[in-house]
C-alpha cells in the first residue's frame, strides 16, 4: 500500500514539476515515473551527480562530471538512483537487467519492451 502511494505521488509529482519547454522523456509512461523517482533519490551532500539517457529499451545512468569535489564516490550516488529506477520498473511489472559500464557511464538498465500485468 505504501509503495502504491509513493509511486502514485511520484507520477503526480512528475506532472506538477515538469518544466515548461522541456521535451517529454522518451519511452513508455513508466520510464518517466522511474526517471522522476531516480531524480528525487538522495545523494551525498545533495549533489545528485547523475545523468540519464533513454534510448530504445534502455536507460543509461552516467555521472555528470568525473571531478569529485567532496571526495565522495559519485558512482555510489548513481547506485542509489539505479535502485529507484528498478523499484519503479518493478512496480509497473517491468523486469530488466543492469549492465555495468566504464566511466563516465555507470550502468544501463535494459528491458525487453514488454510489461507484465502488475
């Protein structure tokens, strides 16, 4: 029940927080919710060092800048965002897999384009 409220809140938040003039995210609706969940994920000193790319049936997570001004690993922060993407995907019945990548990218979440009944 709590998960349903959280995901519903994120979906509504996405609509309310969308900046006018920015292009909508590519892909299915659940991808937009997953990206919003990741965007709102906690990070060290609230720096949110991630960047997302949606292409085909995948979301790629990368660090924004390899320079680390706070001596804290940015890939760890990206890992927290990755968890938020996967939780949102699972809520919508989407199962995928992560492939870890070399810097500046962190990982790619791929799914087969089908969504099971949730």
